[in-house]
C-alpha cells in the first residue's frame, strides 16, 4: 500500500542522498529519505571523517616526536588506540547528531530500513511503499576486493581498519590510491612498518605525475616502503600474521593486510535492473543532468561513474533537487571537482593534469611551479613540496597541483581559479597574505604571468 505521494523519494542517506533531501526540502518539496543504516553514509561513518581524525592523531604523534626540533620538550610515548577511537567517534557522533537535527528540522520523512525500487516511481521498505513524482538513487559504494581475496580476520578493508583497537607492528597495504596512501601515512606515524603494493607504475596514480613522484620521494624519506608495478597473487593468514604472495613470486609478511583496491557501486539486488535503469559494471548510467533516462529517476554519488568523492555527491544532490524544482542548475564539470589526498604530505589538485592539458591544448600549455622551500610559512612548518599551475597561453589556468603539509586547505582558491577560468595575469595583482602558504599560490600565478617575484631570473 502506498503511504502517500512525495515530490522526491531518495534511496540512500549518504552525502549525495541527504544533500538532495535537504535542498529539496529547502525548495518546499515533500521529501522521503530512506536509509538502512545511518544518515551521513560512508563519508561520515566509515570514510572521510574517521580517516581524517586518524590522520590528525597521526600528525599529533609526529609533532610529539619532532617537538625537540622546535625547542619544545615533549616525549612521544606511544598510541593509545582506545583513546584515538574515542576522539574519532566523538567527532562522528557530534556530526551525526547535527545531521539528524537538520533532517528533522526540514520536516523530511526519514525512513529507517532497506529499500528496493519496485516501480520507477516507488521504493518499498518493509512492505510499505513510498511513491514519488521523482526518485533519486543514492545507494553509494562498498569496499571492493579482488577475486579470491577474502576479507576476514587479519585481511581487512577500510571498514574494519577504522575500528581496530590495536596498533599492528607491520601492515601491508594493497593499493596505492587515496585510501591506501592515507592509511599507510597514519600507520607509519603510529609506528607501524608499512609496505604498499601498487599494480600501476606510481602511487596516487590518478594525479599529475609530478605529484606522484614527489609523494614517492616523501614516502621514501618517511621510510614507508612501496612496490610499484607489483601485482597481488594470494594471501594466507594464521594467528601470527599474513603472508602475501605477488605475481613475481616474492612474498611479504606482516600483521595485517589492508585491501584498498577501490570502491564498487552498491547497486546489486535493489531492483534497479528490473526497473530498466541503465547500468554498466554495476554503476548507474546517468546523463549530465543526472537523469537515468527512465521515468523521473535520477542518480547521484558513488553509483554514478566518476570521482567517488563526498563533495561531488553533495553537489550532485543539490543539482538534482534544483533540477526537479525547475531551477535549471548549471551542470557539474567533473574536472572542476577538487581532489585532496590527506596523507603526509598532502596532495591537492583540481582541473587538468599537465598530460591532459597537453593532449587538449598542445604547445599552448604553460607551466609554473613554485617550490615551498621559498615560502616562509612552509619553512616554519617544516614542510617540503610545491604548487604547480597548468595554464594555456593567452588563456585560463586549467589545472592546479599541490603537494606539501596543509595543501588541502589551498584547494579552495585553486578550484576558484580553475572553475572561474581565471587568467594568470588577472590573478597576479591579487594579494596573498604574508606569511601564509597561500602566498605560494600567488607566486605561482606571478610566475605564470611572466613576472615571478622571488626568482633569480
Ligand atoms: C576510507 C574512506 C575515506 C574517504 N575519504 C574521503 C575524503 O576524504 N573526501 C571525500 O570527498 N570522499 C572521501 N571518501 C569517499 C566518500 O565517502 C564517498 O564518495 C561518499 O560517501 C559517497 O556518497 P554517496 O551518497 O554516494 O554514498 P554513501 O555515502 O555510501 O551513502 C549511501 C547510503 O545509502 C545507504 N543504502 C544503500 N543501499 C540502501 C538501501 N537499499 N536501502 C536503504 N539505504 C541504503 C547506505 O547505508 C549508505 O548510508 C572516502 C571513502 C572511504 C571509504
């Protein structure tokens, strides 16, 4: 039996789903948000927020270790995982409560339970049907594994790694992408011997090659081991640890294995195929207006092919709510979505890599790179790195690529430069405060405009 008619029925309360719900409600629509687990989804409970809490604890550990360098007498005595988890869980708990409050405040009908799409306009939860003039699919993603690689015990994904109440002596991380390098960074700071195995030729393989190479240099310096172009073959485990075999015949041993080989779309057995939703390898295919081509069914977040990032999900959720409300929002440009990898050192980027820009603009591509060694605040923090701008001659800045401590905080300006198609000449006279790391962005713009200030030429 149909409970009542909604303007929007949303399946999944993660970043994409709850953003669509909040924006839809703000626009005066009657919204039902269906969530089997907890509102906030992967990002809040098993993703962005808990990993960043661990990374901050890792930074504090490193600061304690290095405190003597700054003339501060402190001793690093170890990691109390129980208290790290308490700190992490308190942050999640507070944000979760805030989000529940927001959903309640907007009079969104929040349904707890497992939903399935039983008609293009209807989601069923425990026998109750929620019918919508529009339906938004937002069921998110799960940690992938490899064929024959079973998760359990000492072999874990980020889900289990985030709830560990002990610090291993050693860890093997399968996958040198965002999640893999973030965990490797945390564990190294916690005193763990870490080895990353990556099948591709570089760590952070989706980034501009200069960032990947700089990250590799930084990780070498931090004594984080990695094997590139190395393919996993099998793993065994017993009471004392795991043994990982690679295709080249070598074996590695450690206390645990983290499987960080990417995330798959959570779309199986939800009725999507039965209702004719176009799918490919489990992903939901939607057009640039996030419409699936079936009735009034939209899709947002990690189930839509592309960057699996929370802020992409948020923006897609907002977009769909506004689209449904008839506001004709501007489409989202995938390359304009900022990307941050929060390991130490941080990677932050937006727009085209140098290689992508050269494919598109050929010889018109211009590059400027400013080393953080010349930046006062970076020296104070003791970080190495650089900011690289990719521009087009007589045209805009099309890519920004950064590595170094706290570079994630610079991505705000970076995304404005790229998304507003700023010209270096226009940015050059704009003032960047001294002494900030942000000055390095200003300096890079000056250099791209042909008038670098702190340069020997
Ligand atoms: C370890 C880790 C670290 C990450 N760090 C970052 C980061 O720093 N920055 C960043 O931008 N992104 C990060 N991400 C990615 C980010 O978490 C995802 O991109 C984001 O959560 C995707 O949002 P979503 O709404 O598509 O899906 P999800 O957040 O996965 O939400 C989907 C929701 O749908 C619910 N659901 C699924 N099926 C049903 C059903 N049938 N009925 C009812 N409910 C259902 C699920 O319970 C879930 O709550 C990280 C991910 C991981 C795993």
